[in-house]
């Protein structure tokens, strides 16, 4: 197994432009009044919707950032190597990472805000855990070997460097940008290896388990940030898919 590094690419903003608006802001207690036509009211916006005399939906209220988000993400990896009629060796690997995260406001974000037309708030994971589940099977002329491991990492015990590419930016109009990236160095796993040609099992290191869901963006659905990778993310012989579901908690 080879280590891999994750390169996170910036996601381009997706703009939703209101017909008439002041710039929404999370700063202070500023009241934000925005007028949207009934057909283009953005989902997940903060504040209260009322109906004006003209019949247009008027979004009025203090743009207050949620206190936190809580929920899960799941990343699944599938890979194969050496398969083929002429190959004397073949291997398949299935890795699943499940993250239960608590996102709280980042008071000193390391990244600049990226929603130019509206204000935004950054969130970082401050509690929760990551669980890694690894299943590997290799076959050769000598026989078959399998590796299995499950390990849980507490978010609070991970070094800051492990979480530098795990953050969430939520705009005042309900749009979001999600970063989920962590190199395998921070998620080492000791697996139990069993081989058909050996009498006993032995420990084996698995050092290629990383988070690669990377940059994603969308709009909140009600009080939730929900989504999934549209296409598999491919690195070499490995294919990754992911999904996430984080709910607003005030």
C-alpha cells in the first residue's frame, strides 16, 4: 500500500443573487432586510419569511449564525491491484471512514471569506470522533492473506495539523462550502493479518487511510447541510465516494 497526499482545490462560489438586497451580515445585531420573488427564495436562509402587501416573499430578521452544527459524514473507498489473467498477485481493499462531528464557530479563521456578495461564518470540528474500518484481501501463488481493523480517533486528541483542511463556511443566505481532507499520516491503523499459509495471525500496519472528500459546496436544505459526491473521486486504483449530513443546532 502506498501513502497518498491529499491536494485540496478551491471550489468556485455559486452565486444566488436577490432582486433587492442589503448585504447580509453576521456582524453585530444588524437587521437585514431582503426581498425575494416567490420563485427564487433561497433555501436555508436565516431569518423569518413574511408576505408583503405586493405579494412578494420578504425575508426579514437578524442574520444570526447558528451556534453549531452536528452530524456525520461517511467516506467509502474501493480499490483493486494486480487483477488479471497474467497476474500472480491480486488485492482488493475496502476502507470506510465515518465521522461524527460537532462544528462550532471559528473565532480566528485561517482562511479568508469566499462569499463576496454576503457575509459568512467559518466552523471547525471541536468534538466528535472518526472511525476507520479497513478490510483488505490479497491473493498470490502462496495463498491468501486478509487484513481487518477498526479504530476510532477522538477529534479532541488529533493535532491541529490534522484538522487544517477540515472546515465549513456558511453564508448568511444559506449557501455553504465544506472541506473534508486529512492525509493518511494522522490515521494510522494496526490491522490483524491472517494468511492461509501461516498458523497464526500477526499485526500489520495500514498507512493509506485518509479523508479525500475534499471541497464541496451547495445550499442548506432547511436547517441541514446535506449532500453527496456526484462522481467518484479517483486516485490511482482507488475510488472514493462520500456523503454528509450536518444539522443546525442553536
